[in-house]
C-alpha cells in the first residue's frame, strides 16, 4: 500500500481567496516567476560582480555596460526594488480586491494598481543608484521632487497588497503604525516621540533601508526566497507523499500509530510549507481520519494535528520566514538560529509523543493492521533521494555556512534526481505548476514582509526605537520576570491579529532590547518571542491551526482548540526554560546543556503522564481522589524537574530537583495505590 499526500488541498481550501488566472495573465505570472527566480540567483551567486569584471569574456560586457552608464553589479536596494517590481503587481491580479470581485476575470479596478505598481517600480529601479548615492532617503533633490509623491503611492500600494494577502487585521495594525509618525509628538506617556515632516516620512518609508525595504524584505530577498523555491520543489516532486509513507511505514502499526504518524509527518512537512495551516490541510486530511478510525476522539485527533503542524514550523532545518528575519536581527548566520531550535523542538515533539502514547495506552488504541502499511523497503527505494537532498542542505548550512545559496544547490539536485527516477517525474504541465506555485508564494510573502517593514520604519523615523527599551524597563519596574510575562502576553495577543513574522518584528524592536539590557541572552530572548507568537495557533479563542483541523475532524473548533492547548502544554513552558538557562539553546558549556536537557526530558515524561492519566511503567493513574492527587503531584513535580535553576527565579538546580523529587514520589505512591490493575496491564 502507498499513501499519497494531497499536496493541492491547501490551494483548494483557499481557492475562494484567489483568482484562477488564464490566458495573458497566466503567461505574465509565469514570466514574473522566471524573472524573479533568475534575479535572485543572479544576485545571490554574485553573477553581476563577475560580469562587471573588465576581464569577463574579453571585456565586451564590461565595455557595453559602461557605455550605457549601467553597472551589472546591483546594489542591495536596487535588487529589492527590482524584486518587488516583479512580484507586487501580481498581488493585485491574483488576490481580488474584495470577496465579491470576479474570480474568472480581472476587473479594471485590479488592473489599475497592477499598472501603477509597475510604473512606480520602474521609476525607483531606474533611479536606484541616485537614491543611494545622493541620500534621497533624507532629502530629495528639487528636480526630482516627484519621488516624494511616488513614495506615498508605493506606500499605499504596499498597504493594499498587505490587506489582500494578510487580511484586515494585519493591515489595520500596519496602517496605525503608518499614521504614528504624523501624530507621535501629540501622544502621551511612553508613546511620545518626535514627528518628522511629511516629506521625510514618505522618503524614509519608500527609499530607506529601515521600512518597506528593511530587515523583513532583506531577509526575503537574500535568504528566504531560496528556501521557498526548495520547499515548493519538495512538494511538487512528491516529498509530502514520501514523508507520509515513511511515517506510516515506521509508526503506523504501533500503539496509537496514526497520531504518532501525524507528529513525524507534520514535523517534516513543516520544512516544506513553513505554514501551520498549510501543514494541517496537507497532512491532516490523511492522518485525522486514520486517527479517528482506530479510536481517537474527533476533537483529540484534530488537536494532535494542530499541535504537530505548529511544531513543524518550529523545527530545523527550515523554520519559516520568521527564523530568517531573526537571523538578520541578531546579525548571526541562519545556521545559529536553526541549531538553537534543535533542543526546544525535540522537547516539544517528545512531549506530544509521550502524551499520545499515554492516551493510546489508557484507551487501548492499537495501530493500523500491517496489511494497510506502506512497505518501508519500497518507500525508501522510491524516495531515498529526498533524504539525500536534505542531507546536502544541512551540510551546506551547518558545515559550509552557505545559507544563501544552499537551497539553490539542493533544489537543482532534487529536480535532477526527480527526473532521473520515474516515480514522480515531471512533464511540462507539472513544471508549469511548480513555477506558478513558486511565484504565488513569492508574491504573497513579499507583500506581507514589505508591509511588516512599515512597523519598523515608523519606530525608526520617529526616533522612538532608541528609548523604547528604557521606557519598557521603567514600566516593568526593572523586573525581568515582569518583562517576560509582558512579552509572553503581548506576543500571544499580537500573534492573534498579525502573522507570526509581524508579531516577532514588532517585539524584536520594542521588547527584545529591554530584556537584553536586563542581562538576558539575545538568542534566548528572540527565540522566546518567536515561540510565544506561534502559540496563538493552538490557543483559543483564535487557534487557527485548530480551526483548520476542525472541519477535517468534523469536530467543534473550540473543542479542537482546547485539546490542542492541553496536548501542546509543554510549549507554554519551553520558552521560559531557554530564557532561564540558555544552555537549552547551546549557549553555554556542553555539560550544562546535557544536564538541563536530560532533566527536562524526564520532567516531560511526568507532565505528559499527569495530563493523560497514564504513566509509563506504572499504568493508569485512576480517576478517583488518589488519581487526581497523583496527577497533580506528578504534573507540578515534572515542571519543577524540567525548569532550570537560575538567578531570575532565585533557586538553584538542586533546590528545584529536591522539590520535584518529593512531589514525584508522592505522585508515584498515590498513583500506584489508586491505579486500575486492568488498565495498567494494557
């Protein structure tokens, strides 16, 4: 038996948001795809620098370019202008202006912003060199004053593109930040800042390197774009089917197998999509019905998939756009961010696995019959090269530190191997589908990241970014614990209305410097913000991951959300762990990392047992008074054991260990006395 991941489900589920392009628009989109992919490769492989060499091909290209006054070697801002020119116009074509707009044709009111974006983009590309050389960001020459008005037009177009791709919630937040520079000098308290004149605001937003073309867009143009190409190629070459088959072949037959498959498959799929909802829609349509078939409750099955898909986006080696933006904020290689996420993601998935195993044992849920399992030998024979390509990617990231070009090499190798072997070989239509899917993803993310950059620009142009950290420290009374709790709550709330990247960018500017000034490790602080922003996907009342899983599970979204919240409970603590002790993210001696990791894993075993009422080697903890006492003691004891001792809490590792040991012994004794023998033997 072989299972096939329905990799088009995400597109089908969101078809109402998109216009189906045909004819001229379809070919225009494909042209934009080839140009944007080619441009990114041209820039990141430094082809322009080679062509600018006077010795290149006997000096002919060098002489030709200089006769035109053109330099093949694009500067950073010129490259981003060109990239946005190729992608942003198609946001207005592919995403209709409103829900009632026609989907089978492109109306005039969507063509207008398409043409305007191209016209404005050409102007800024043509004048890119002057903008940088003459500092138009601060003062535009009188003879080019039209650039100020065009900057505002570009600003408005980016806002509309953000609305179309991200929704009303995020564009409202970005719009409020857009207005902030004009009224900052009239606001009270912590919001008070200087207000530049209207010309400077416009030029800084559209021509500076801290707003529309700031860190988020630079991350997209320099790093993210290559990984997006790789992710789409992985999906279109059958990577989803391979990882799903591999998960079923390895785990489908064990106790609660389909739920464990969801953990394994969704974790790997996260490296392709970078999206929680897309993860749910692709793997969930296979795993959720299978979980229900072996006895998992519908809401529980949906919660498992929501949690697994959320964890997939947090798992290296590819963690979604936010991790790449984080690397630029921290000014470290992306490799460092990916390595830092290894232990936290392992802890999260281990907690999920232990809870599912306990639930399956307590409810006597078996795996699938061997006859229904894909053959491991056949699965590996047909898809071994997916693992080989991942190995190449990881080697280039970790050993060679070639993060900008690694995904291009991995993609080329993947496509070549895919065409050599007959299992998922592309024909012309499949290649076209790959190209079209790539540019649609490019356009969506470019629009969102350009909009998110405005948040940074608003704080930068007002000068608020310089004293925000000290203001927040003052509000928190100098307490790091209060700041952490403020950060956790704010990250979660912003994660409800914004994308995770937008929430992260805002707090990386507003909160992270205050925590770092308070003596905390920079990587820990930024990872803390990232993780708490992701929690909105599994936490009611929003819980987008749970809402995506609910229709597949045929359960109430809120019920799925609460199950996901319980299953993913360990993720609420993990961010505090690595802030309290950076050894969790390899920021410290190796022996300290080993100690805190082992303690945490044992603690997770007890917490998982307490949440599900079943502990490995002990059995069912019962449902009477002794059972609840046991679960409470094991839960608090497990958290205490997993939590590292630190100065922030004012306790040592040994003090926490002693407290945890007492509670765990109480929990084990009461659990043994109150256990149900029949279930315990199951």
